[in-house]
């Protein structure tokens, strides 16, 4: 009842329909330009890998103390189940982590068990606006920006009250008892922050603090809406503010995703800059300059250049002449150094099924200072005891704690962590622009033979984009060949291919509306959408051809009206199976959009283009393909005169 007048109207205004379809396709470029880009969306593994980094030279005792402090701070969040921290490297060659690298695995509770402890956005702002209204009505404050003031108060009060809720939960209080006290706590905090802000800004009347406090104390708060925190809020906002140790920038990562990235690119985190060259000192200077520039780029949450220098080494330079003077061989001197300082395994003890090495070396109090090491005794050829300081120079020297190399050059990494909600592609454009400006201004000096390149997920994204430039055209060629083999007709094949670009409209708009970024998952979704859109177009074209051939055999294809009736018959009379095909596809994909488990985010990005594209592809298939069909058959061999076809506005 609805579709038949619609298709008749479309055939009446054929050129207008085609123009509107092309305009809709061109208009889709607006949201497309606003889409960000990333390699893959976060996997949301259910756990957190916390990897702060400090400068080299941190004492072992201090490193252990800091690790314990971090673990205690992380354990106070009610969403956290267990915390297990590690600093330094394990006794395995597969773990080359220096002492400056912390790896803390945070196991989270299932999300359905997370308490609803976060106040909904906008609630405190509305409360502040109502309080401002009370102050203005009593002439205590006036002539000030209410919207800006309420936003400032919400930012401060929301963090304070949410922290209070978290502390109460940590004390063991139930959420029900906290809710009973929450309204009073909220009114007290918001009114205090509002009065303080107005006072500092000079908008509060003089000597009216007590009057304002008394007025706002009588304010009755509406029921406070609470919700669960999100993963991004928990890590990059709450934990990032609570666990804030100077000199140790925070990194909140996914365990599996991070391990794969470190194995494939060598970069800690999802994004970073690799600096290659031939001199470690020069590499460290460039890396520190880059760190300073990236730290000022909008969207940077943490940046920490790896200090390729900064390790402390004890150098013992033996004097061969002095050794020869006392009749001490180089081998004997080095053996004493090995036993005294480093220790040497001389045997092993067997305890049941276990074997333990027996190591001999000086006690720590005799080797914890270079001056004490100078007193280590060597035995001369005549039996005299010669201090080590007599035959050697012992001092501390700076050096690289770890040497990285790649592509035949030394390497320094500058890992970067970006704010939640910011895509990698947009950030890299900003950061690269800032680096280029810094190089031009001389803030970063890059000597010949040294160069920088982005790594991490950006490196993956660039590689995938190059492959997609081949895969997407190849996919369209394969669809074209399959359609041609099915219809054995170039005209019908081109009709289906012309309708494929219009299916992109819904996919782009739905991705933009959901706030997704372009990624590999989205690209796979669009590739699959091309096949699904071709399938729906084939169903429409088959019924159009059947109706057309039927009327042609019955000799009822003599003028434009006959062609229009054939198109309407083929389009309208078989609209139910076409809708059923598309409905089955969409309803089969919808459950994926509601999934919340591990790995659901990539699947949602893959399905969203298909759902949005199928909706617009169906609408355009039901309208645009019949219109294109009327143009093709009018000029492509039907016994229909061009003069019989109506212009826009003619009768059908």
C-alpha cells in the first residue's frame, strides 16, 4: 500500500530520484571526514596491564617499595579483584625487561559485579544551576557566566563525591547505606565548591559567605542517578589520578594486545616513535627532545622516551705493568674479581629432587662501595698480599642499560599513550605536525643518518591500508565477474554494480552515529556489505527481468506506460521476499551489536557497516534500481520510444 505509490512516484520523477541518490552519496562524505582511524578497537580483555616506566638507576630497595605502594593504591578500587606486580626481569632470556620497567597485572571482577558508584554526567551541573538560581534570587551573586560556573563546579565536585563513594565502599559500607548519605554529602560538597569558586572569581557579594551557606544548606537534592564506571574511566581517569608517582608516567594497557605488539614491533603500548641512528648519546638527546615536544601535543596522556644511556657500571681497569711488577697474572686477578664481586658457582647441593648451586663471593658489606673494593687482596708471586687499588683503577661510569638495534642501526623508542576516545590516526597527524614544526624551528636537531618513524598500531594500520588498496578493488572485480557469470549480460551486471556505492551511505552514517573509528574490522564489514548489497540487488533485478520478459512475450511492451507497469509489477508484487531476505540478514546480525563480552568490540565494528548499509541498500534497491532499470530498458533495445518516456513531473 505504501511501496506502490512510492515506486510510481519515483518513476514519475526519475531524474530527481537519481539526483537525490547521488546527493545523498556525496553528503555522506561529511561524516566520513569526521571518522577517526585505528588498527583495531580495544579488545576489552577484562584485565589491565599497568606498565609505568622510570629512569634507569633506580635502587632495588626503592623499586620494591614503589611497587608495593602502587599495588596498595590499585587494590582500593572495588572493581579490582587481585593485583600482582613485577619489576625487573625474570630469570629467563625471553624477558629482557630492565629494572626501570614495572609490569603489574590487574585482574578485574566481571563487569556485572561492578558497583554502581559513578554519578551520571550532567546531574551535578543541573544541581549547580539550581543553586545558582537560589543565590541570584537572593541577590547574593549576579552577573556571572552560569553555564561556565556550573561546568567548573561539576568537574571538581564530581571527582570529590565519586572518590568519597569509593572510599566508603573500601571501608565495607553497603551501597544502600551510602545512597542514604549521598544526597547530604553531595549538597555539602557542591555548595562548598560553588561558593569557593564564586568567591575566588569575585562574583559573590562581600561578607555574604555565611548567608550563601545557610541558603544552600536548605537545598533538597533529587534522587542521585548512579551507574557503573567504564573501562576507560576506571583506568585513564580514576586510576591515573590516584596512582600518580612523580617520575613514573602511567601506562594502562591490555595484557594480550600489549604482548603481541611488543613481540611484533618492540614498542611498549599501542603507539610510539622509533628513532634510529648510529650513536646512543645522540639518540638519547633526540628522544628527550621528541618527548618534550609530544608532551605538549593535545591528546597526549603519557610520553616517556627510553633512556638508552643512564646505566651505572663499575669499571676495573687492571694495570698490566703493576701486575707484572708483583708477579700477578691477569687470569689470577680476574679470578679474584669474579669470586669477590660477581660470585662463582663452585659446586651444587642435592636436596631430595632439587639441585641448588653453591656460590662463593664476598659479603655485601665488603663490596658495596668502590673504596672497599680497592681493599680486595691479591696474592703476589712471593706470597705478599697486594690491595686491588694498587694494581688497578676502580670507578663508576655511565653506559647504556640496554642496547636495542633494528635494521642495522641502533634504536631508541619513545612510547606514547593517548587519551581515551582519541583515535590513533588523528593523534599521529597532530603529533607529526608538531614534530615537523619543531624540526623547522631547531627544537629537534636530526643529524644525517638519523630518522624517525611511527610504530605500534599505527605501523599495523599503514600496512593494512596498503593491502586494502588491493583487496577492495579485487573484491569488486570478483563480485562483477560472479554477477556477469550469473546474468550473462553486461547491462544487468552494471545495474547491480551501480547500486553498490549507495549501500555505503547507511554504513558510514551508522559508524559515525555510534562513534566508531575506521579500522580493519570496519573495512571487513564494508567488504562483506558489498556482497550482501549485491545479493539484495540480484533479487530485485531477477523479478524485474521476469516481469519485463513476461510482458514482452505477451506483446505488451509497446510504450513507456507498458515498461513502467512491468517495472511496477516486478518491484511491487515481489516486495515481500526482498524484505524477508534483508530482514533475515539484519536480525541475524543484531545480536552481535548487543554483545558485551571479551572481543565484542571488533565484532561490533564489523557488523555495524553491514546493518547500516543493508538498511539504505534496501531502500535504494527498492527505489533506485527500478529507476536505473527504466533508463536502461528505455535506451537499450526495448521497443519503447524515448518520446513516450515522461520528463520529471509527467504521468506514469
